[in-house]
């Protein structure tokens, strides 16, 4: 494997990991407040189709992003209303949201099947983009790759260093205690769910505006589910999520590159690589925390009714 | 996905039940592996279904279930279609073979037709496209167009159909360019635009400049267009995705067969058979051959197409050696259709091993 190929592989790994990163970041915040939203795939597909249609209609990929975030939020509000207001089962509602989003996106997207757009182009950064290897791997991406990294840093800071982060944690760990000290639990959860929706929309838009600039039914092909798993493997830590997303990207690229190089390993085995790699690394990373099990937010998946006592 | 199929199936049941009261039209059901909007394999089957409806008008009623996973789920969907009064059911992916056979045994009065498989029974026939004919022309074009002498093949699953077409493409490329080599990447999916893009890029990173694909989305074409390389469209006319990179698309047309079989079952003359359709039956064609091709390439494409269509040339005519040096097609022999359905070797010159 020569240096050019390694450069290309790392470059592709970051690109592949980016949509996962968006979704996993959003879902992590959502889950930190105790809400498990399995509707990622549905919100992602809606983000992809609406983002594509907005970008196609206006000729401006920026509107595509905006549209994708908005539809993600609308979708998540439907979910929020059902599980937060009406206390519906989160797992079932999330699954329903995925099915709904998959079908609806196929329905509204049928008019733009077969169209293409320019999408987001890589940005050139003076000096940095020209660096050998590093320039190609890190500094010749499109805007969204950088946006994902910036968002990860901001989210990590908010979650770990600010009062907002504490509030989120309080709501997720013990909503009744949080309620008792005057935190509006449902409002916090609504906001977190909407944030998750917007991020899923972004992840979807990354697929339809950058990765494969087109719309076809079910184009996310299960990435929403992978992102969900990623959050768990990363034990809800932002740093681990970033690492896990790129690692997953690397593993899924490697399995294709190795085949091209003539490795005669079963492709089924190679296709497992991303999943195995994610699991292994997450286990190693969290080894010293094994005793704390998975570090899941304590109220995850449980509805909150302020009238009931814990 | 499971739930979705189930819901779609239930929806169909309800719809079909309501319609039955009026008259009693002949009912035809279709099972697709991908979405009808894939602009590839399933899209073309659905186009065939629509042509069928147009042809028979009120006399028939068609329903379809899309996005059906290969495996246990398929059996349930096919059973539902059979139970809901369909007289004829087309299941359109290799992985539906065993489920279709099982259901066919339970519903002896319903006729089943399975695409690309090799198992048949009293009430189950198979039909398949001679995709290797399209692949041979693709290989000729790829062999002439490549400047790096490296062409790439994005494979779905290592089943005989795909392996046969890899061989066909490679023999064709070799016939016009003795120095050509081929890199093969398996993505383990018929349809995953993201993964197909990754595979296309991984191949181009390793020097490939013409891409062939045996997966169903136009993603590899888009990837090739972005990097100024070439690619050949699969199953459906995919030229709009890559105006410059697109060489041509090998387009499937199932309508002639769907009309023929439906008519036969209606008339009571149906006999299960193993049907093969290709250039000759106009069930395969070359769509949107790019105007930007060099004249000699274009001429060779037309010539090869005509020779295969007329039956003058068959890609699997001996002597052919596999890549371990054994003679797999003897001199003077042309593979029969049964043999074509069982190809499990790579031809001489392909350095890979078939994944097991």
C-alpha cells in the first residue's frame, strides 16, 4: 500500500464517518436527557429527500441544509408529542417514525428521482490544503465535514462544562429530582429531541447533497441504525463518538480497498470489519469503566410524568 | 423493513379484497428486492409491470411489494400474495428462489415465476436475462477506453450470474486490449448507494479508470463523473447521472416476457420453463450510447452488439480456461443455458479468487 493510497483511504474514511457523526451526536444529546429515539433512519431519509429537493429547487445547497434540519425537527416533534406528551412507548414510537419516514420520503421524493445537483464542493484552505498527505486527508473536505467536527467540539463543551450540560444530565439521570429543583423536564426533553431531529436531518442531507448527490429511495441504507449503535458503544461520550464514527468509516473503506488489492478473504468477513472494529475499540476505550457497565443515562426510555413520584 | 413489508402487504390485501367484488380480473403479483425508485433493477421490473397493465387493460389487476428482504421475510410476502388471490406471481431476485419454491408447493393452483434462479416445479418457472451479452459489449468498450489498462467491477454477491458476467466482461476487454487487468470489489448488497460510491472510489484510488457494476444504483456513475473517469450504467438508462462519464447503459426490458407468460397462464397453455432473453428478444438493449465516445469505440460497440444479437457470436464459446489453468469450456463447445447458470470459475487472467 503506497502513501497515495493511504492518503485516499484516510480521506474517504473521514467522509464516510461524517454522516454517522452528525446523527450520533444528535442522538447522544437526546439520550442523555433520557429519550431513546429509534426514528433516526426515518428522520435521516426525510432530511435527505427534503434537503435534496430544496437544493434542487433553489439551486443553493445551503437551503438544502436548512430544509433538512427543519424537516428533521418537524419529524422529531411528532415523535416528541407522542412520547413526551402522551407518554407513548419510546421504542415502538421510534420504530414507527422510521417506517413513516422511509415511506413518506419515497413518496414525496418520486418527482426528483433521476435528477442531480452540484452539491457541496470541497473548500480550499490556503497553505493547509497544500500540505503533503495531511493536506489531502484533513484539509480538502467539504464544509460539512468541518461543521461536524466543530459541532462535536461545541457539544462536548456544552455537555461537560456548562450549566446546560448539567441540566441535561440531571434530566436524564433522575427526572423527578430535576423536576423537584425546578427544571422543566419535558421542555428540556423536547429541545433535546428537536436537536436530535435537526442533526439527523443534517446527516441525511450529507448523504443526498455531498456523498451521492442525488435522491433515490432508502439511500441511507441503514446508517441511522449504525449511528444508534455507535452512541451505545461510545457510552454516551462525545469524544468516543467522534473516534467511533471515523473508525467505522475507516473500517468500511478498508473492506473495499483490501478486495481491490486482491486479498482473497471472504467479503462477508470483510463486511463485518466496521462493526467488529467499532465494538473492539469501544471495549478497549471503556475498559477502565467496565464496572460502571454501559454508563447509560438512568431514565433512558422511561416516560416522565411529573404527577407521579419516582 | 420487516414491518414495512408487512404493512405494505396488509395494505395490498385490503386493496385487493375491495376490488375483487366488482369483476374478477386476472391477478398478477410482483415481489421486488429494492425500491421501485431505484432507477435500476426493480425500477425496470416495475416498468414491465406497468406495460403489462397497459397491454391487458381491465382484464388484469397487478400489485407489487417492494423492498422485500431476501430470506424468511420473502416467504411471508409471497404467501400473502398467493393467499390474496393472485393467479400469477413474479418474484424478481435470486434470493427469492427457495421461498418461492416453498410457497409454490403450498399453492399448486397459483403460477409462480422466479427471475434469475434455477429451481423449478410443476407450477414454477424461471426466467432470466442474458446479462452476459450486455456485459460482453461493456467489456469491449471498457477495454478500449481504459488508459491505465485497469478496469473495475463492483460486484454484489458471488453468485453464478455475477461471476459469469465478470468473466464475460473480462474476456471482452481482453479481446480488444491484451494488457488489461480487472479489479473486483464485492459490496454484499444489491442496493446501497453509499457503499457503491465507496467501492467506486476505492477502485479509482487504485488506478481503475472504467467502472462496471453489478449493483443497482447509479451511485458509481456519479462517482466516476466527479473524478473524470468512465462508467457503464446498469439495468436502466442511467445517463442523466453522468453526462460525460456514461458510456452506455445496458437496459433491461421485461415487458415482452411478462405479457407472454400472463397470456399463457390466462389461456391455460402455460408450461413452466427456463426462459432466457437477451439482445435477440429485445429484452436487453444498449441505451443512450454517449456521443463523446471515439469513433472506433462506437463502431466496435455496434459491431459486437450486432454479432451477439444475430447469434453469430456467443461469449462463452470454447476453448476457455479458468484462472487455475483447467479447461472449462472445450474447443467447439458453447455453454448451454443450464451450464451458464452454474458458472463458478474465473477465466484465465483474473487474479482474484472467488469468495466462498
